C-alpha cells in the first residue's frame, strides 16, 4: 500500500477502535514455537506504529516453547531488529477485555522490506499465489480447549476441570454456562461470531467453531479467539489451555482447519463438480496435493513433542494419511454438509492439527501443498471410509494406507526431506522453524508422558 493509503487506513482504524472504547492495542504475532507474542501500545501511538512499527529482536524466530533460545544458519544472537507492523484493517476490539484491541502484525526489516522469517507474510504470499489460480480460500480453525481451575503452588499439579462430563452433555454445559455466556457474547459483539459451542469429549474440554473468514483472516481470527477464551475464563477465575494434551492418556485438543476454495464466479469448488464426492477438478487437485504432503506437513501442524500424545488412533485426531467423506480418523475429512446446503457448506477439514501449531505457518504450508496439487493436476486415490486401525496391517499396506509420523522426531525427518515446504517458506523461515523443532525435541524428547504434558500445559 502506498504511504498515503497506509496513513489513511491507520487513521480510519484508530477512529474505529476509539469508537469501540479501545485504549490499548496489543500487537500480536506467533513465533515458531506456536506461542503468541505481544507488544502493546496506547491507542494514540497506534498510527505511528502502523507507519514505523515496534521493534522486536529476530531472535524470537528461534525461541523454543520453554523460552530457551536456539539458533539457525541465519538467525540467533543479540544483534538486529525487526519491525512489528500492525495490520490496521485487521485490528479487532476485544469485547471480553474492555479497553483492549488485538492487531496482528507483519514483520519488516528496518529498511521496510519483508522480514524473511515472518510467518504471516509467508501465509499471505501463499494465498496470493492461490489467487493466481483464480481461487480464494475461506475457512476457520475449529478450536478445542481445556477449561478449569489452576491449582496454586508451582503449577505442576493437575488442574481441576471446569466440567466433569458426560461428554457433550447438558450437565457439563450447566457447569460452564456463565463462562459460555461471556465468551459467546464477546465473540458476537466484537464481530468474530460463533457458529457453535459445545462441551467436548475430554475432561474439562470445550469446543468453539466460528464463521469462516477469508484469506489471512482465517489465521488472524485464531489469535483473537484464543485471547477471547482466555479473557472470558479469567473473568470467572478459570484458566484455559489449548495444549495438545492436558492430561496424559486422555483425548487431546484439536485445532482442525476447515477450508473451501471459491472461484472467480463466486462458486465453492468443493461442490458441483464431477470429481469425487462432487469436488471439481480444482478441488480434487488441491486436496490431492495436501494429501501427498501430509507426512511433511505434520511437523508444522503438530509441531510439539506433546502433539504426538494426541495424534494417535481412536482419538478422532486424524492420525492417518488418508482422505474420506466424514471419516473422523482420516487426516483429511471431507465434509459435504446437508443436501441443499452443499454449495455453501462443502469443505475440507484437516484434523491432524493442534493449537501448538503456528496458525500462519500451518495455513501457508497447507496452501503451498494444495498449490503443488493444482500445478501437478493431481488426482485423489480412493477414499478410505473405514477406520484404518481396524484394517489388518498387511491389507493396509496393500491399500497404501500410512499412519502420519507418530513422534516429533519422525515428523522432523519428513519435514527435512520436503523441498516443497522449504521452497515455499524460503530458507530463512524454514531453517528457523526446523531449528526450533529440533531444539524442542532435544529439550523434551526424553521426558515421560506425564512430565511432557506438564511442561506444555500452560504454554499454549
Ligand atoms: N479431540 C479430537 C482431536 O484431538 C477431535 C474430536 C472431534 O472430532 O471434534 O482432534
Ligand atoms: Mg471436536
């Protein structure tokens, strides 16, 4: 955007935020460990921040989830600066945090050029590439989280869940209703919106779906949603955890991404075609590209050592590198929606993802894989409609059904081999991300499951 346009957009956003009662803006980005970092400015400094940014060391690109620091061939050490440039149009007042707004940022260098390890810039670049195929992505992250009371002391004790189940029950809802009132009210008031909310399967677990957004807003909303959940929890003396697993041995928290692609004629290409389950050729090729890249994508979508306590069979976490209509064990579940609603509703759900993932890196990498499918005009194999775990191993092999990597180490090996993701991210971002994954494997890899869960429980 030309400087004049940028200033006008900043002034317009500042007026909009002021009208909503905002006094302070949290500039937010997600690091390569999946942790959302913030720097806050009073509203009267917001326009200046849009023009010149707020400083942040490049070293945060190689931060690990425990706040220790690694290095990559390009990054590490005390020198240098990046500028956090808030996106004025994306700044969102936070109704559960009176006086506050959250503004997602792009990172630039001090000369005004894109910082090569900026995850949001990466995702936007991939979405722009997708646009060159005449396709616009719409979607949303569907977030599961634990809600409960954090016990006092060192914080190592198990938290008390806010509901005891039964799964999906009105009994569980009754326990969390005042929290849900604040949460849903705030999301509706601030314009994020709510599709649905329910008590989930695991102890203290809840799930929230929000209306589908367009392009980079899919990832921006993920940050807003999490912060709103935390604020609503705090207002009732509760805490939320988006960690992949909150109790060792129990079902974990997913952060499934739902996406559809819309062509220039305003049609959802996941419906109305002659391909499998009504997909068009474009939707099929995109899906086939994602399917093909799933093993390499796993380090991005399930990036924590703890992710692999969740990504197991019989947890509906999508641990199998297959696709199938409404198959909840498949990493790619194809959702057609009900007859009559399909032109709007048909979408692809990637289930092999949890909230340790950086939502920008995940979105960008999934789109990069889909573009690869489009470029190679790939076709889908037969769908898998059974539970892969129930198919005898020899037959599974004959059918080409593979399980996704079942540990961070195995996922890293798949990522290292992926020229697709390296080329899409560029060396600086790819090597920094890889360094953080290797770093976390070294720090946490030797822990027993319960210790590993405790080390991550309050980090996401
Ligand atoms: N909790 C499951 C997961 O870890 C997902 C359950 C569902 O299908 O919503 O992804
Ligand atoms: Mg769920």
